[in-house]
C-alpha cells in the first residue's frame, strides 16, 4: 500500500532567490530569522538534513541525515499561496496573477455592491488585523463590507460574525469569485470573519478561501483518475477549488492539522494526503513574529518525532513550503520570494542530497512516478534517486 504525506509548512522559506529583488525582497530568509530565536528547537528536522540543504548556514549539518534533501527554486512568476501550491502540484505559472496596489476598480466594485446590497469600506492594501481595527466599528454601524487586498493576488472581505454570519459572508465571496475572472482573475477571494468589540476585535477560525480553478491538470487529478485517494488537509481544498480532491477536512490551527494528519496515517487509504499548515504564514510570518514562528516550528518538530516511527514500510513523508514570509523582514508584511526546502523521509528513502532543483514541480513529478500515473508537468521526477 503506497501512501505519500505531502506537508506544506506554509511560508517556510530558506533564503532569497536570485530574482528576489525584482519582487521587492532583499536579504530575506525565513529560516535564518527563526534561527535567531531562543525558542527554536528542531532536532528532528536537523536530523532529517535541513541543515545540509544548499545555502543553509544557520543550522548544524549532520553526517548521517535521516532522509533525502533538496533546495527548490520557484519557477513560477509569483510568491503567493495559489501559485506556489499549483507549482507543487505540477503547474508552472508564467505570468503573475493580478494585484491591486491602489485598490480595486469600480468595474469590479459596482457590480459587487449591486449583487450584495452592501457598501464597501477600505478598498486598499491592508494588514488584516489593522484593517478591522480601522474600519470595524464603522462596519458594525453601517453593515458595509470591509474589502481589502495585499501584495498578493487576493480580494478579501472582512465582516463581524454578528453583522454578517459566516455563511452569508461565504455567499458574498462566491459572488465576488464569479465577478473576478479573466483579467481580474485574482488567485483567491478570502472570507475574513471577526468578532469582538471596537478596540478588541479578533479574527476567527472561520476563514474560507475561494480560489481560481487550476488551469491544467495537477497531480491530484492524475491520482484521482487512477483511483487513488487524494486527501486535502487544511486549505488544500480551497487552493485547488476542490479539483482533484476526493476527501478533505479543514484545520482550526496547525495543531489541529497535525491531528488530522495523524488520524489519516492510522487509516488504510492508498494515495496522497496533502497537508497545509497555514499558521506559520498567517499567525507568525505576516505578523512578523519571529519567536512565534520559531515556537511553531518547534511544535511541528516535536510532532514529527512522534509521527515518523508510526509510518508503514512504504509510506513517504515530503515536507516543503509554498513561498517565504520572513518574520524579521520589516520592509513589508507580505510574502517573500525565497527558495523552499524539500525533506523526504521514510523507511525506504535513501539519504541523498539532491542539490538545488529548478522547480517546486519536481514534487508533483516525483509523486506521479511513485504511483505510476501519467502527468504532464515541467517538473523532473526524483523517485529513482530517492528509492
């Protein structure tokens, strides 16, 4: 029985890519920033070979790595969640998704107002916590929706759960998703519900993403067509708009996502369990919380130490990321253009250093070959070097 657990540590970059300056990022390194924290304790990741990866100088190396390692470059023209995950799944995006540094134009906003019957507040790039602090009280008074974006290709709608119940907010997001197509086809429309009172607002776990449908077949589609299970944990279902997913579950936190992963490891599925742990990005990267990020990595590491001994003979664990979000970078609070790690672990995996690879899509190609399914992707399979 073949099973692959593909775990994305959302935003866990390991150093600036050569073109990072073109994306506004200079000297960024999410891992190196976390390594400055006294709270970073990741013996299992170090044992796996994280410190052996090309360019990683902030961690000790090991002479006897437990798994295979590589540094992955992003071949796509972006540094956002959607493009990063699509590339992991086999699609390289030649063009960036649209962004709105000056807010959204009236050709989008006016039909959105008409369809929802509500006004709009903000309409500019904002930090998610700052925008509800600024406009939350007015939103509660008027019922107008807080619409904002970031440096990423996103249309975000924030609303208080007592003013706009989450299910109603999701319907507004579906309306926006239908409007945002073609040249305005943003990567994600995101529901951002919050609760509390003015001066004490907090976002809830009821966030929901409404993504573009992938433009081509991914490894998820290929596996599903061949009859394998394709399990999405966390926001994987949303990122792929449900395409190619046979079963899914959402996470309330990283810890919740790890519990779900442990649960699926105890079942008899055959196929891929694709996991996203978004707290690294949402709670710590964007909020520029170095210690919080380091603590989250340490918690993941402790879980990994307990998880690996439970694996079956043919199980494979792949640990990677979709972009960076350096918690010590002060120029912006947005994602950072970085290389990401690839750690491959399992009882049958050779401890080999695969150097620097040209694309995240090598993961999709490798998974496809492991299961013997056809997939059209620019990625190169690493299976024969791993197993």
